[in-house]
C-alpha cells in the first residue's frame, strides 16, 4: 500500500498492526480485509455480477448472476480503474518519454534513460 498502516483502521478493528508508520504489502492487505469480514461476520459473496438495480418500496431489488436479491441499502463501489483514461496529451509526447498506465498488469520496465513516466 502507499498509505501507512495507521490509515487502515476499521470500525471494530482499529489496529492494523504494531508498525503504524509502515506500509503493508498486497497479500497482507487482502488478508486484513478477509479477517475484517470474519470479525464483523459480513456475508461476503465474490464473483457475482450485478446486472440491474432498482428502487423498491422497502429498499432495492437487485438482479445478479446468482439470482434475485433485496437490500435495504446499497453502496455502489464499482471502481474507477477498470477503464484506463489517458489524457489526449499522452499521444503527442515524443517517443523518448516513457509512459505507462496502472491498468497494465505487468508493465514493461522503463528504458535505462527516460525523461518521464506517467502513471
Ligand atoms: C496502483 C494503485 C495503487 C493504489 N494504492 C492505494 C493505497 O495504497 N491506498 C489506498 O487507500 N488506495 C489506493 N488505491 C486506490 C484504491 O485502490 C481505490 O480507491 C479503491 O480500490 C476503490 O475501491 P472500489 O471498491 O470503489 O473499487 P475497486 O477496488 O476498483 O472495486 C470495484 C469492483 O467492482 C466490480 N464491479 C464493477 N461492476 C460490477 C458489477 N456490475 N457487478 C459486480 N461487480 C462489479 C469490479 O469488478 C471490481 O472488483 C490505489 C489504486 C491503484 C490503481
């Protein structure tokens, strides 16, 4: 993570370890959220696609790849990183300006001499 551990406290699980100024790695962050789901007994379901959401008298009706669901409240957290958005200026930069986007799962290493890297 590029946010320090002290910022990872969650309601009911305030401490993210004994190194508040350190930065945990990806697997540790995943395990933190898994543990939190256990601590609060959250009914987490993964790999489910939501195809339709509609307001209902007592909340929302939700169509999913697992079938029909109902909820009192819904949080939309569909992310903003799935579709890379490059500024137009990126296409006008000279070839010797190394560019990469976080969307690339395994970006190429930068050349030994480059002017700039865009993330
Ligand atoms: C390289 C990088 C490093 C980062 N580092 C940090 C950091 O150190 N600290 C920090 O606080 N933040 C960091 N962030 C930002 C953080 O990752 C995001 O703010 C956070 O993940 C957003 O959470 P989210 O749940 O809204 O979206 P996401 O984490 O993008 O999750 C959205 C999920 O919704 C799913 N989804 C979309 N549509 C549907 C649908 N119709 N049905 C079902 N599922 C659907 C997607 O598949 C996805 O799994 C980083 C981001 C990037 C790209």
